[in-house]
């Protein structure tokens, strides 16, 4: 089976676009297209899929069939608390509990009602929908 990267690159070449031309026509950042065509990006947002389909003259469902299938996994509260404490300890190279890809983390500095500083760990996955917001 053809990968998403191969499919997009083949459609782009058949349409006569360079990667820069496709970026311009579809209004998608060149970095995103490079990630798609290099195989780093395995599934697309609905908006990206629609923009590419319009420019490449195919249907969004045709593109979607080449995207990675994704299984949703429930993450326990205990796992989330462990990740939060790792973030607060400034540990690096944390992995997503849903898909194993890297987590982008930060610590938000907030104030409570009595002006005390409260540190809130935040995280989101580079590939899937996992995130810690609260």
C-alpha cells in the first residue's frame, strides 16, 4: 500500500507543482508539507486534507485512506499525574502515553486568588490528540 507521503508527492508531481508551489496554492506552510512528504506527518487535520484535496483535484476521503489509522486509548488519571510531576521536575524527553511520540511540555506560572504563584504543567503530543491543559 502507498503511504500518505508517497500519495501526496505523486499527486503533487502529476499536478505539476513543486513543493513550494503546492504550499502556496494550498496555503499550507512549507514545513508541514515537508513533514508530510518525508513521512513524519502520518495524519492530517480536516482543514489540511480539504486544502490539499482541492489543489490536487482529489477527494478528502481519497487522502484520508492513506493516513495512519489511529486507535484511541484511555489514559488513567494516575498516568496523567505522573506526567504532570515529571513536567514539574523538568524531566525531558517525555513520551505520549497514547502513541509513544514526544510530548511538548511547559510550565505555566499562574496566580491564585491570594496572589500566590501556582505552577501548572501543560503538555501536548506532537502526533496525536493527547494534551494536558488544566
